[in-house]
């Protein structure tokens, strides 16, 4: 297994980043597509495997048309909000219906404009699969999570009348069952999403394939939920110790009889220790969220890569650990905050480096010969299409 590498430097990217920001501001946002292209080309060119790099082939002009359409839609939505609330709801509904189509078109475009060692990637997944994965399954999760407990509650109160205990038991059982179903559908959704995106991806004429199952995703989710409960308990315990050690508990107890007095509430929340306690909760939950996301992301990434191959021969692996990605995420956030955003380029470079250096490709099975074969196949296919349509499409395939 060979690890990918990232050879970009923070200061190198800073020069691109700051120029992009200045030009975007001066042009009132119109330069944004070209800025996006410059950023992408820098990161792709510095992402390498065995001294061969990725390339990003989109142009600012290509992205500019889509950018104008997106801006026009945003402006239209803002105007609709002011003129007709119903119209704005209709616009949100249209966007919701179009969302899977947008994802599908984006995946096809982004894969087509990406190449490695002069061989283009591609995506052949169908539009129907996008709607199933990114609309039907999320709706099923929503229904399983929210509607059955509500329906059970209404039904229990209607049928059982004054029997509060039986009604409560029915609601509890219904909620647990529906949440179990929601968790299973989540695992199924992750399985289907992963297969749709990976099995539909191509490298030249080479096919990516994966054979993931729903159960590992469910296990990762349940472990993440368990860690969330532990994190909440730790935050509450530390907050209680902080409140007890500063005498804040007695102040809050004095406030309890005066909850209807706005002045008493205002005076309490002016207390520096109350402010500090609220800040502690806020910061604590931010750090907990980052750590939990890092755990889930690292575990899912490792499982997916271990079960993915290219043409059934070239295997992949991820060595990214939860602690490593969490440390980079937290330190990047602090770095950006302390420098008022100026450290953003260094943060992006650090994240790209940790992701790539923990991504491995099996190059032991004649990898160089495989790449050469794909280059020959792509060149031949491009020439055939060019002959058919009398245009030069070899480089754009």
C-alpha cells in the first residue's frame, strides 16, 4: 500500500487565497467561479500518488454560468419572501424536489473534470438512483423518527382516556420501535448512498466497486450516540462542579421563586459566572460535536475504503484515526479564530495533508502498467467519439 501525499504549502496557498478574496470583493462576487478554479487546481496539482498528480479541468467560464443561475435563484427567493410568503414556500418545495437532480449533475460534472495521470474520472449513476438515495430514504428516516411517536401519542390518549400510565407506556413503546426502524433505515441509506456513488464511478473505463453492508454503519451510529450521551454527562458534571465551586447554585436557587420577575432574571443573567457557565456549555458542545463527527467520519471512511476496489484488483485503505482528524479540526478552528481568519489557508492545507497521507492505494499489482493501459483506452475512446461528431473531444472526455 502506498499513501497519497500533499505537497502544498500554507504560505504558497495564502498568496492564491488572498488574491482570490481581493478580486472577489472588487468584482462584487463575480470573480468567485475563477477563484474556485484556482483553489481547486492548486489542491489537485499538489495531491500525488507515486509522483503522479491529479488535475482539475474546469474553467471559470464553465462555472460562471451556473454561478449566475444560482445567484439569480437566491435573489428571486429573497424577493418572493418579501412579496409572497406562499411563493417562498413553493420555491423551497421546488428546490427540495430538484435537490437530487442537482447532486446528480454535480457528481457527473465534478468527476468528468477530474483526472489522474491524464486519465479522466467519470460517473454513470442514474438520476433515479439519486432521487432514491437523496430524497426517498431521508424522507423515510424523517417519517420513522417523528411521525409514529406522534401518532402513537394521539391514538393512546384517544383510546385509553384517563389511563395516563397505559398511554405513557404506549407512547414509549411506539417511540422506541419507530426509532429502531429509523436507525436501521439510516444504515440502509448509508449503504445505498455509498454503493450508488462508488459503483457509479469510473476511472477511464475502469470501474470502482464496493460491497458495504448496513450493519457496520448502524453500529458506528449507535457508538456515536453512546459517546454523545457520555459527552453530555461529562459537560453537565463539570458545569455542576463549576457552579457549586463559585456559589452560583445558591444564586440560581434564589432565582427559582422569581421566574416571573423579568428584572430578577435579567440581573441573574448579568452575573459574570452565569455568562461563563453559558459560554462553557456552548464551547463544550462545539468541541463535543467536532470529536463525535471525527469519530463517525473516521470509522465510516475506514470501513468504506477497506471494501472498495478498482476493477476488482486495486484495493484502498484509510488509516485516518478519530483522534488525528479531531485534533486537526479543533486546532484549525482555534487557529482561524485567533488569527481572525488569516490562518484559513494553513488550516485547509493541514486538513488536505492529513486526509491524503492517511489514504492508501495498493500499487503492488502492476499499478504503472494499469495506468498506462487506462491512458491507451482513454485515448482510443476519445478518438472514436471525435470521429463520430467531428469535434476534438479527446481532452474533454
